[in-house]
């Protein structure tokens, strides 16, 4: 998949667990885990906005395009 999700990297930089992020963005652990592992097929802008707000980052910090 050419879109790489760097959610785990940003969570590590902010020293935040998946449980803590899940509570703060009001997203289930399973859905957040799917996103974190790169298995998600889509993400809502509202979800992306919430994650960026909580992690204090930009969408480009979480998503990366790779031509490989």
C-alpha cells in the first residue's frame, strides 16, 4: 500500500499509549489499532483532525506516500 501510517511513531514521540489515545479521540481500540497497523482502507477527516489535535501534529506527520 503506497500510503504509510506513522501513527505509532507519533504516539511514541508523545509517549502516549493506544488506550490513552483511544479515550482522548473517542475511537474504539480496535479501530485505532487497524489504523495504527496500516490496515485501514479509509479515515474520516474528523477522526484525522481529532488525532492531530490530541497528538499536536499535522496530517503529514501521520500519513506518508511511498511509491514502492
